[in-house]
């Protein structure tokens, strides 16, 4: 069995800040892109973007949710980097 390695964004690249950038929702249920009618999905687009310190590019934060909890991640140079903080208190609108 292959070893699964989780790489965290702050360990791989450095400190970051989070900002709110709303995305359009769809349908009567107001679902996010990538979200099923049940609320689950493997690449759910969130209303958050991440900006690394010293970088001008914003990267969209995605969520993977298959139960009552979600894991959040970004794509940086083709690599999935995970967020390990409870970031709701860290958003800098």
C-alpha cells in the first residue's frame, strides 16, 4: 500500500492570510460549486482565498467533505497543500 503524505501549506511555503471572496451559488439550495445536494463533495469551492506572505496571488480554498467534517486545502504549483488551522477567526476580509 502506498504511503500517503499530507503536506501543510504553512510548512511547505510559509505564513499566509485568509480573505473572503464570495463565489456565486446555484439553485434553490444555494449550493457552492462542487457541492452535491446533500452538501458533500471532493472539491467544494469555498468563499475563502489564501495569500502567502510576500505574494500577490490569491489562491482559492477548497473543501473535501464526506461526513460531518470537512478538510480544507489549496493548489500551489500543482500540489495539494492542506490547511491545519481552524481559520474562521483568522479571516481578514
